[in-house]
């Protein structure tokens, strides 16, 4: 038997919206005209979803979440830009996700199976992958890209246009102003630095000892050899050209526009 949409009497839902079966719209929620929500998604209470927003199936939006509000951008002129969110995401209290700008491509995207803790902010034109954890009050400026399986610590701010690679981790209470390559970890207060491989995280994700060992060797070549980035990448291709993980890192380095987060010395790294 098909389960119908449940809309609390105090909620305001525009008749132009598209709600799939089994959607729950709780007390005092507001759902705008151009919103599409997938099956089984639940808006707990006091949730605002506006603009041209698409939310996938089985998501949980907790009290005072705001999705699809206009971008905080001085050149925004009311264009019909979007937010697109995948399936099985949890957005805790006071999370904000702004829609995109025309200049930035028109769509802010979030993948699937992500956990955004309370007070996380995702600005215009960000592109987040899947299986991410963003801890409390992590704040993303515009045009940020984060790969799959990354973790962003609480109270951390990330500068606009920065990229964070897959399987990486950014510690809490820091500011990241340059790109963090895949598989790495960064920390360090007002100016985050790269502290080697995210070995613990990789093991938790099922990476084998051999796979991690190859990445550690490549890390030494890429970030400790003293070569400039382009030369280190060239040498890594020669030695590790048959290693997909290393080539992922090399490709990331070659695509940087903001530069790569600086690595600390080996004596400052924690052994894992």
C-alpha cells in the first residue's frame, strides 16, 4: 500500500512543490514552490527549504535547517540557481546550504550518505561528494570541492575555491587556505599544514597495509624531496605510474589553482 505524504497542520507547503511518497513535513516547516523532495525524507520541524532545490530520498533535516536560500554573494540578481542533494543524508540543527551563483556554474551539490553536524555552513557553488562527515560549525566558503570519504573537523573554516581530496581529514579549529590532496591530513590553527598521510582513516576505510605503504613512499617523494611540485609530480609518474592511488594524488596536484597546503617537517608529524 502506498504511504502518503505527511504534512503537519502548522507547516507551510507551496502547492507547486513536488513531494514523493512517505515524505514527512513536520511542525512549522516551510517548503517553497520549486522544491522537489525524494521518498522517505523527513523534515523534523522548523525546516526551511526554498529556491530551486532538489533533495533525494531518506534524508533527515533537523530543526532550523535552511536549504536553498539565496547565495551570500553581492552579484546575485535572483537567478534560478539550484541546490541538489543526494540520498541518505543527515543534516543536523541549523545547517545552512545556499544555492549557487550563475558565475559559479549554477548548482550547489551534495552527494549521498553524508553527515553534516549542527551549524555547518555550505556556501554557494560548493560541490561535496559522498560519505562525508562535517563536524559542528565547520564553515565552507564559496566554490569549495570536497571528495568522497573526507572528514572536516568542528569549527574549521575553509577558504573559497579550495579543494579537499577524497579520504583526507582536516582537523578541528583550523583554517585551510590551500588545497589538501587526497589521503592526507591537515591541522594547525589559523593556517593549517599537512601532517602526512591520513593513515588511521585509510585503515578504517579498508585500505591494505601495502596500499598505505605505497602512498607513504609517494608522500616522501612528492612533499619531502625538496623538488618543486611539477618536478615531484613528474618523478612520481616515473616511479609510481602503475599505482592508481598515487596517480590520483598527482592529478590533484596538477589541477591546483590555489596551491597545495604546505607539509610540516617529518619531525613534527605524529607516527601512526
